[in-house]
C-alpha cells in the first residue's frame, strides 16, 4: 500500500513505538521506501549503529538539513570546483614570480600543482556527496532525466580526474605548460606525456559539464527552516508521528492525505485523534485490540467523563463491519489458551511460528510448566509473616529454578516480574535488586500492571497476591497481564481468596486445575528460599520500625524527596549544643560538615510531600 504512491500518515500512540515500527519495517520489508519517509517526532533510537543512522536521517529536522545541503551547498561547491578547474584564482600573466605564493602584478595566487591537487580533491568529495544527495532527493521532484544523466556524468568525470591526478609522473612544470600558465615559450607537446594531455582533456570536459548543470538544474527557492521542513513533508510519501506531533502538519496546507493508518488505535484517546482526522484523509485504517490496553487517563473526573475511551472502541461498538484478525504470533499456545477462551471467545488461532519447535526451543530444558498457577494459600508463614514474605520467597524460588535450567548458549532471558501496584513494585524491586540486578543468565525487570503497555518478556511472573494496598485487576487489565510473555507465564496467588474475588480469576484457577498446571506450595517446599530471604525481611522490618515516627499511610504517596534543611539545622544545634560557639575557626567548616553528615546517617533524608500530609485514620 505504501509503495504505490499514496501519501500515508501513520499514527502510533507513543514515541517508542515509532522506533519499533521502523525496525520491523526494515526487518520484514527491506524494500520499503525509507527515503520517502519522514518522522515528525524526535525519536531517540538506541539500537545498533546502522539502524540508528538510518532512522536518524528520517527525522524531519535532519531531512530539512539534508535538503539545505542539496540546494545551497551543492550549487556553491559545484561553482567553486568550476572556479578552480577553470584556473580562475591563478595568475596567468607570463611574469617571474620568484618563489612567492602571491603574484605582485595581478594579486592572484601563483599556480602550484600540489596545492591545486589538494584543493580539487577536497572539493571533489563534497561535490560528489551533494550530487548524490540531490539525485536521491529530487529525482522525483524537479530533476529531468537529462539533469540526472549530466549529474552522473559530472561525478564520474570528477572521479576520473581524481584518479588521473594520482599519477606520480606528472610534474609541476608539465602541468603548468599544458594549463597554459607556464612562463616557457609556447607549447611543445612532444615533451609532455600523453597522460598529461588526457588530464587536461578531463579537466575541460568537467568544466563543460559544470556549466551545463549549473545552468539547467533549477532547484526550489526556499528561504528559511520552516520552508525547508514544509518542502520535506510535502514530498514525503509516508509521514510517521504520534497524534500529538501531527499538529505540525496543520500549518502546512497539505493538499491531501490519502490514507491515515493508526496502529494500536485502541490505546489512543478519542480527543487525540482529532488532529490527524482534521487532514480529511480519504481512507482511514485502524488497527488494534479492543480487549487490550485502553487509553491512559489519570484524572478520575476525566475518566468518568469518558475521556479514557478510544475512537477505535467506539467504532467497534457501533460498526458491524470490522475485520477481525484471528491469529496470534507472539505467545506460546499454552499461555494463549486461557485468554483465548475467556476473552476472545475461542476465535484466536495460534500462528505457525508459536507452534513451531524453534519458537519453543528456548526454554525446552526448563524443568517446569510453561504456564502455571502457584498457590501459596497453604503456606503457614502467610499468616505469621505476611503475604509479601511468602510471595517474594515464591518469586525467588521460581527465579532460582529458572537459572538452574539455563545454560550459556540459551542467551540472556528477559524476565518480567509484574506486580499489581506501584508500591508492591517498589518492594519487589528492593527485594530482587541486589541479587538479580546484574545477573549473567537472566535480566529481571520489575514492573507494575499500569506501566506494561509495550513490553514483552520471555518469562513473566505475575503476582496476583492482593491486599488493601493493591487492587486486583479486572476485565481487560487481566488480559493485558496475561499476554506479556512469549514463552512462560507463572502466576503466584492465593487460590481460594482469588477465586472468591472475581469471575475471571475463578475461571483462571479452575482452568489451571483442569489442565494440571496448578501447584500447591507449602512451607516445606519454600523452606530453603524463605530461610535465604529471612535476612532481607529482618533488615527491612528494622528500617520500617525506625521509620514508624512517620504516619504509615504517608509512605504510599508519591513524594518529592527533599533534604529537610530546617530539620537538619535544629538537629545540628541540638547535637553540638554547648560547644557550638567554641569551635576552632579553622576547623569549623570541616567539623560542621562531619557533624551534619553524622546526623543524616542516623536520621536519613526526610521526604516531604508538596501538598499537605493526608493522613487517614
Ligand atoms: Zn603573475
């Protein structure tokens, strides 16, 4: 569709998606017209160098920069090389120069073969670069076939000249004579090698071509950066951006957009689609999953007002004619089974890739389920030491057995540890941090259900252990949580409590039991890992006790962590009390710093919320 000359505007929900799209296009459609594509967002792609450079060039500002080079620099470089090849800067009088660089009579340079060579080579490089750019950018726009032919002839001629200049037999005086600059009398062609005659012919040939291209090629008159950018956009077949960035197109009086292509349309708020839709595209194609992530809206007022819905969602409700894709190519069939039955009414088929041996080879040696529910309700410590203690031990147990099954040739496995809330995420991050931060076999990323959007993992450990702090997800959010892993999905939870809390969870557990993917953990199974993690929890309890001066509920708020100076000052005055004035002057600064740091060591940094504390109870 993109190759048949339609102007397409591609909208994606997030900036990160743009780099992913480009990468996928490059891998799967190498013939895609990348030179006719412009990206409006400032994507900072951090991939390999080749991709990075290619995608970097596609950014609007870089496209405009390249255009500037084409239009201004090309002309000036071509004129300059013409000037040098035409020997304009050199004195042509038959005067005696006595070794000086400048001629007294004409104030022009005195010809020297070596400096001529350096100058021509330097300019040749620029002329060739700009000419290639010009052909690349303007071949469809304002260059005739003749123009392109002449440009190619010129760059070939210049290369030829460069080669001929490398000949070591060429001497200064010979060149001077054939160029007609020498002080000698007339020409004596007999004494000059034929290669020098050829060199001069190439030079004259290039001069002729320069005159032709400079006079025949007409480039657009563009005056400032905005005009350059407009020109780039107007002459691009494909424009890629996020909906917000598409506003840049608004001032351009773009004649038409043939196709508006919206990917992950279910994640874009309706209001954000207004801008791309305002270009009155002739066709609109939306792709998305109405059962997956919905647009993010933080404010409850907006949420209630329906701000968090997508156009995609609305259309899929009111419009009966929709194309439903029924194949998935990302998830191991044993993981997709439940979500397919429960969310997609069994319509989803597993693509050949996920069914192939190659796809599942990665974790074949692994001695556990590809899909499993790990029930911790029977663990005695659950009541004595709290659910995080047991939950974290179960996570560690799973990670340990995963590492055991891995060999060096498996490569590094990406593990996603998904928690229900941000506070759980922080706790888990602290717990796993030290041990798994730089692990050689696995790469563990702890995330919360709310920031999962575009992430994929090889293995996902989903903790469904909930309490008053973390709410259990409902509806689509469960689907999101269950569809983030390619190869293994392990769910940790309390089966009975979970089953009582919602229809979907109940079905999930029943399904796992039926498929014999449900493992009951008990104190005995977890004994070893619980012993190992004991030390961490003791440390943590101690530090929590130290913090008990702060009302407990404050801890869950989003804080701005600032150094409380007023508090430090009073602490300081308290500590040094009597001797405050008696400090030795020269020692004062050093001692004050030491005392202050000691206070900080004891009390830590105190966080203050910008707004007043809201203490419940
Ligand atoms: Zn002179």
